[in-house]
């Protein structure tokens, strides 16, 4: 998949997800408003009926139905301006609320129109005590009362909270799944690109020695080559060198298969770390000399229990990189130091090479990753060296950190438990 196609797909998915969230929000808000309106309507009908029934108790005929007003989001008043006994009102309300399927706790309030004040409130319930006529010093038989009900705000909003919690959870879950899917697609794409790079490099690295060997063998097959011992010797050496190069490449590739299986069994033995570092750098000594480079090791020899073969290969990979990623205009300088620190053996390898950007340091230990600018035509690699170094360090229960600055150099610090 092309980068632009992927970007378009991700952008369209983001827009769709955002629209979905907005529609869901709008829909949820409308639904809640509708539910509130329905509830208010049911309460008004129940109160109108209760007011009517109350009037019937005290009067033989009723001329008009008394208005019910909603005075706030949770309180309603019925303007009967009549006798209002709370016990009777509560009984009537219970019947009407049950008929209208209103199942929330409520408070009854009695309002005196004459004194313009609330003269009585109590929780409405079937177990409510009978109210004596003179309680609160109120005479319920005076016909200047209105009555009302008050619902608890929390009870009214309880359903809303639940609804919002469910909606937000569902939307969050969809968003998390979406982000996860996108990150997997991006990772998969990066892996794909890295694998393609790897195959390209590998083809180049294997094809070159094979064609040189084939060319050399053709020369050696010529019958008159026997009369030119110098030529024969030169071509035999070319074949040998190319064969060695091929062997090195194949070994590297085998390394990948080896640790992809995650079946590494360490062969732990005691050896000196400086000795191991010297062995690791020895194949590069000639190259270092030929480019006027220098290297030095400081610190005392220290015995360690580890897998000597893998440690040597780890150091080789780092030295190989120091040479590959050197600056062309400055003589290479590799500094190696060994020190004991906090129960760890600390091996520091610094170079004065091209260095890396900070944001690349998080990726260089990933398998097949190559710093894009490091992919100069003369610097070939498979992007597996450092992933091997990290894996082996961790296998030895150690840690690896890297510091690097562009054009200044890089320092790899490997800490291995003693
Ligand atoms: P390879 O060298 O085959 O590309 P590595 O896993 O060894 O793979 O390294 C990953 C990347 O880290 C390299 O592509 C290179 O850009 C960068 N790198 C590694 N070591 C150094 C170094 N000493 N100096 C600068 N860049 C480095």
C-alpha cells in the first residue's frame, strides 16, 4: 500500500470516527431531553388528576381543572387554592404516580397562598405517618392552600449519568480499537518496508561475491592459466576473499533465523572481558589501520561468566558499525573502556563517527531498522546487528544504552551483571 493511500484511509477513518462521535453525542442529548419531557408530561397529568380527586373530596361539583406549573426542573405545583391535607394528598399522589409508572421518591409541599409561604414539607411514601390536624400549628381545613411535589435532582439525573457512562464507554472502546488497528497497520507497513530493504540489501550483498567468484572460476577454468601462475594466484585469492565475504554474510543471515526462533542456549563460561574485546576487534585491525584509524582499550581485565561466542559477536557488530558509520574527513577513533559499577560490568564503546538523531535512537535496536540517512550507497547492512546486540545483552540480564550526536559520534554502553 502506498504512503498516500494509507494517509487518505487513516484521515477518512478519523473523520468518520469523529462524525460518529458527534452524531452519537447529539443523539444521546436529544434522547435525554425527550425522556425528560416525557417524564414532566407524565408528572403533570398525575398531578392534574390528583388535584381533581382532591377537589372532589371537598366539593360536589367542580367547575374547572386546576393548572399544574413546573417551577423548576424538579418541582411542580398544583394551584387548587383549597383545603389540603398532606395525608390525603400523599395517598392520591401514590395512586396517580403508580398509574403513570412514576417510580421516584418525592417530597410533598403545601403552600399557603394567603401568607405566601410554604407551610409544610415531607417525604411522600406509602408508610408516611398520618398528619394530625394541628401539626406545625397548621389548620389544614383552610381553603387557601396549593400543593406541590419536589423530586430529588440526583434521582432525576441518575438515568442520564448511566446513559452517558455507557455511551462514553462504547465510544472510548471504539476509539481505542481504532487507534490500535491504525498503529498495527502503520507498524506492519514499516516492517514491510524494512523487510523489502533487507531483501534488497541481501540480494546485493550475496549477488556481488557470487558473480565475482563465478568470474574468477571462469578464468581458472581456462587451460592456459597454468602458464600464468601469477594470474592464477591472483584469481585464487579473489575467490578466497569473496568466499570469506559470502561466508560472513551467510553467517549474519543465519544469526537472524537463529534468534527469530528464540531458542538461544547460552554457553556460560568464565573469561576475561578485555581479552574478548581484543578478539572481537582483531578482524578489523587491518581496516582500521588502512583508514588511519585508532582504537584504545582502558580499564583492568575483569573475569565474567557469560557466553563468550555471543559477546564477541556483539562487540564485533558494534565495531563494524563504528567503521561503517565513520566520517570520511576525520580519522576514525574508537575508545573502549571497561569498569565495574554497582554490581555490573560496564563496557563503553565510543566512536567519532556520523552519529544519529535523538529520535532515531529509539528505533536502532529494532530488527531490520536502518537509519534512512545511514543508507549511503557505500554503507550496506541488514539492520540486524544492533537488534542482535540488544537481544544478547538482555539474554545475559544486562542493559544497553546509547548516546549519540550528529557529526560528533556515538557511545554504546553495555552493562552486564558480574
Ligand atoms: P546495519 O548497520 O546493518 O544497518 P544495525 O542494526 O547494526 O544495522 O544498525 C542500525 C542502524 O543504526 C544503522 O543503519 C545505522 O544507521 C545506525 N548506527 C548503528 N551504529 C552506529 C554508529 N556507531 N554510528 C552511527 N550510526 C550508527
